[in-house]
C-alpha cells in the first residue's frame, strides 16, 4: 500500500472582539500572523479586535490568549 498523505486543515481568518487590561502586554515569538487593534475605554480597560488565522474559532482564541492577556471575548 502507498504512503498516507496528511492534509492540514485549511486556515481562515477569524475576527475576534475582546476586552483587555491596560496596560496591554504582548508576547511575540515572531511567527504570529495576528493583527490587533485596541482602543482605550478607561484607565483600566481597553476594547480590541484581532484578526487571527486558524482552523477554528477556539484555536484562534487560544492563539490570541498566548500573545496577549484577554479579559473576555465579545460575541
């Protein structure tokens, strides 16, 4: 029998809305392809949007949480 080829699931870009603490701390390894936009709400909180490529929304949220601290995701 021949070799079995494994295909990676196709990624799509998820738009995630979230709240984050201020000041925002970011950890990057250099391999992320994530775009983040953040607006100040008050001295302690900011609201943001992130465009995250992933194979599922849950995985996109996990990738974002590895990079920045997210207080809550908005639907």
